[in-house]
C-alpha cells in the first residue's frame, strides 16, 4: 500500500467511524475533546444530534467505570494514595460524611464544573460510600447535559471566531485556541485542587 493509498484509506475510515472514535476519545479525555468538537461542529464537520449523544454517553460510561473503581478499590486507594490528590485519611473520613448527607448536591455541582479539579476523586468517593447506583446515574446524567452543552458552546464560539477572521490567520488562531482552552482547564483544575487540599 502506497502512502497516498494509506492516507486515503485512513481518511475514509475516520469519516465512516468518526462518532465511534469520538466515543472512545471522550472516555479517555472528555473536556478538551468536547471543546474541539464544538469547534468542528461550527465548521460543519459534525452533526449536533449524534455528536451530543456520543459525548454524553462516553463521559457517562467513564463516570460509571470510576464509580465501580470506588466500589471495589476506593477505601484502600484513598488510605494508601489519597495524599496524591490532596485527601488524607482524616479528610477522607470527612468527605465520606459529607457524601452521606449531601451526595446529590456534590455530584451535580462536581459534574457541571468538571469537579473543581477533583472530578475523579468525587466519582471514586461516590462508589466508595455506596451512593445508590440509580441515583448516581441520574445526577451525573443531569450534570452531563450541562457540561456537554457548555463545552460544546465554548468550542462553537471558537469556531465562529475562526470562521470570521482572515484566512491567513486561521491556522494560527486554531492552534492558539486549543492551547488556551487546554491551559485554562488545566490551570482552573489545579487551582481548585490546591484550594480544596488546603481546606479553603
């Protein structure tokens, strides 16, 4: 197979299975991919209904996986390695008490705000404290709608700006937009993680 034939085949494969590939991608890295999808949605490369469905289901599947990590391994994980995510054994006990009383609010706010930098910890604690699975799914699904809508909209705005600027600057703008969005999400997550770890 020549390089040209390979690229043609790869392009055809990607176009045919693009939503399946997005499903796998959003399980691995949701927020950044959602913003990128909003960008390509504006450029007409994706359709809103299958796109939203795939992003919603993929991120929800990832949440379910982390929930069951919490069910089976969460207690030992936080006792041994919680310090790496800012959760000492003492703080973990407090978090469990909070979950017992406020898990509805915590799950909704965490999902809609990308967990304030501690999304995985929240999902694992939900499993560890045995939040009822049906309740977990319902709350995460509601938060998922907010999250996917917000990040797709953000990417769509970037796509609109890209569409309206001069052609000579479009490549530069696209690269800069991806870098800025990624840096903003990373910075916000780290900031909130440190504030929570410090108890502020």
